């Protein structure tokens, strides 16, 4: 889109603030934001710098998972900033659906959404290290023992274009908040 998605505003809130609101029940929210400054309404969260050794999601996943290992977090809930309609209920469902699997991933009619997976920190990091950059995150998640939970396709709207942003900007903030409860 040519902009740092985390700072784009919807209803007066940055997309990053909307994403972190969905994660409010997590023990700690750490954000991998590369060299970007966090938007003011999300500046209170711990920021992790992206790895210079990787590109794409891996650039944030590696240092984020290392941080989680160092702080002895058994689980990491992945959540990108560009899906502002994700509800906190999704994360509860992932936690309930994990059971004995290495990860639990949401699935819609369009497929799985691996960047919203709940993962066992050490298992996922080991798989990521072993894989290097030979496969996409989708393949990496499905290579692990995983459970899937069905969820609403609309909630997983990923903002990748100006048209997607316009769709969200047309939403009334009250409607947005109701979707997020």
C-alpha cells in the first residue's frame, strides 16, 4: 500500500491499536514493527525490532519468538495489524481449540490464516529455524500438529489495498466496535 499499515487510522484509531485491543487479555503484548515507530495510541507496548536476516513475516516472527522463549512464554498468539476486525473471541476459541497440538489456526471459507495461529513457542520456533526460508508460513503451520477452528470470513478481512481501507472507512465506528466485542 506504500504506507506503514500499523499507523493507518480507522475510526480515529490506528490499525495497530485495534489489533492490540483484540489481544487485551494476553499476559504481554509485544510488537514486531521493524524500524517503524509505533503509533501514539499503541506506544505503550513492548516493541521488538525485526531481524535483518529475514524478510516478510519471518523478520518479525524470529525475534518475537526468541523474546517469548527468553521470557518463558509457553504460547505465542500471532496477530498481524492489518486485520482490524478480528474479535477477542477468536483468540479464546484458538486457546480452547489448541488441546495437545503444536498450534491452532483459524480457518474460513478461503482457507487457513496462519498469521493468526496460537503456537507453542518452542515447537514453532524450532520448526521456523529448521525450515529457514524454504516454505511459506502456511506450509510451516500445516507441517506441525495443528487444529483448526472455523471462523467468519468477514472478520479476517486483510487490509492490502486502498480499496480495503475505503471499505473499512465506510463502516460506522459503532459497527466496528460491535464486531470487535
